[in-house]
C-alpha cells in the first residue's frame, strides 16, 4: 500500500506510513503529542542519549528512516517506529498521556488490520465521517467512488515507476488543467479554501466530482493500455485523460447554460 496518512491524538497530528503490512509512526510527532515540548526533535535526540546511558539501549536501532511529508510540503527522512517499537519508546517518556496514548495506538493499528482484511470497513468509517459533517448520502456515494477511482490511478502510476508526491501533484494538475482549465491550486482559490489541509474534493459539487472522476478514470484506462515508460509520457497521458473530461464538461455547460466550475462549497460553514 505505502500510503502516507495523518492521524490525530488529542488535537496533535501524527504522521504515519503503511509499510510491510503495518503502520510506522513518526517518533518526533509522538514525542510532541506526549510532552508538548517546544522542540520535540531536540527532546528525542536527548532522550536517545539518556536511554543509552541509563539502560544501555540504542533506541535508534528499533526505528526506521522513512520519508514523510514535512511542514514545508517536502518529503524528508524521519525516524519512524512500528507499534511494538513505539510502545518501547513510550516507556521512556514520563507523561500522564502515556497510557491513553498506548490505548489509542493499539486501536488505530487494529483498525487498519481490520480494513486490510475487510476493505468495506474503511469505506463505512469514511461514510460515517462525512455523515457527521453533514454531507447528504448521494454526495457521499460519489465522493467514495471518486476515492476508489483516485486510488486506482495512483496504483497505476506506481506501476509506471512514479512514486513521489511531487510527481503525483504534477500529473494531477495536468488532468485538472485539461478537464477544468485550472490547476488544483487555482481551483482552491476560486472556492476560497485558504488552509493547506482543506481537501478541494470535499468542497466540490456533484458535477465537479463527476468530471474529476471521469478525467482520472480515463487517464487510468489509457495508461493501462499504453503503459507509458517515462514521466513525460505519463504527463501526456494525464493530459489526454483530462481532455476527455474537459470535452464532456464543455458540452454539459452548453446544455446547462452555466459553468461547472464554481466557487460554491458543498459545506459553506466549513470555510468560514
């Protein structure tokens, strides 16, 4: 799977990555969540020295350097630990949050194993999340279908040797420009989405979601058929897939007498 995700413990964001059938969590993020340290990296550095001196244990040996997205948007190597190793690290952090965090850590790991064995559970959890936010059922169905189509596309890109988040963003922008005439960043500006963590697709209307899905699905089909071997060829395929959606969008706009691209947010209250 290999996807990066963020989970939240008591309002603290913790980065994690799925690797070799288990989650690896950012140690620095966990330190920040448990200690509220103003400099969690320094805390982690000093903690490793303390544990080595007191217990003779090298905590670095139970960690792995994995690439996670940094605050500046770049992928950087970060000390990460799986659930078992993280429990050992937590033992060396004097914090009243340690026990609640252990329970939370066990739960998020268990949920992921459940979802691997039964993917429908992941969809059900996501559906419940959108329902709590106030989205109607027909919108949720389209959004979940769009997520599945997007996953198929990124899986296809991985098959073509594309693995960096930056390259994904470039290819996604090619589809968007061909489908809607604007990049995702420009799209977010139109919708007034200022925060970096606001997901553009969560604020799309039904038709915007539909044409997004069309562009990505056609891109996947073309790529599976032609198997582009270079990044430049993948860009051309992305442009062609988006162009199919763009042609359909313009025809729809002609029939409806209005633009599909809109500043409307599906949940306006979330952007205030």
